[in-house]
C-alpha cells in the first residue's frame, strides 16, 4: 500500500475528504473549514499533518493527525482526528493500512501511544478498531468548550 503526506496544494482535496467524512457521520452542517483555514492551520502553523492512502496513484483515504503529550509517561503520542476511506474503496485494507502507517510513524518518532475518538453509534468503525487491538477508554469522558462558552471562559 502506498502513502503520501499532503502538501499545501492539497487543501481542496483535504476539504473534500473532511466533507465526505462529515456526511458519513451525519455532521455535514458542522463543517465550517475552508481551504484557506486548512492552509493556515495545517501548513503554516503546522498544527496537524495529513496522510493519504493511495490506490493506483489515486487518493482513496486520509488520516489527519497531530501530536499530543502524556505527562504521566513523559512522552508524546499521536492523536488521530480523522480517518476516512472513500466508500467504494472500503474493504480493501486501506483503513488498516493507514492505522499501521500511523503506528509506524508513532514508533519512528518515539511516541508511546496512538489514540482517537469514535462516535458511539458507529458500530462498523468500532468493530474495525477493536479488530486491530484498540480498546475503548470507558473511564474517560471528553469535555469541550467552544463558541461563546470559550470566549466567556477566556475573559
């Protein structure tokens, strides 16, 4: 399986994958990202990286990830924000290959973990993640502050 890292010229393609993922997750209305925002935050500010899975030279899947840090372990990890394979290419091993490649990247960079979140209703993805040895972190709850609450907290 072939992979390539996204570059600044891929912002439209990255956005297309994000929109397809949002459609799959029934969250299309929440996508406000633009090519310009992706360019700024991924390539100028370097807050994330994108890896494409290729089949016959065509981008058929993507993984958007960034580094996080464990204070208890004293080392970094990789957080997988998005993983998506185009529906017509599913079942060919691209999702597993992307996860394996991310695990290799984590190992090469000395990271101690690879983690991500999954929507509770997404049984096909949950089953897939369990099949590769991932385990849910049931004892942890994710909290989020956005929009007006974020502004209010910042005051």
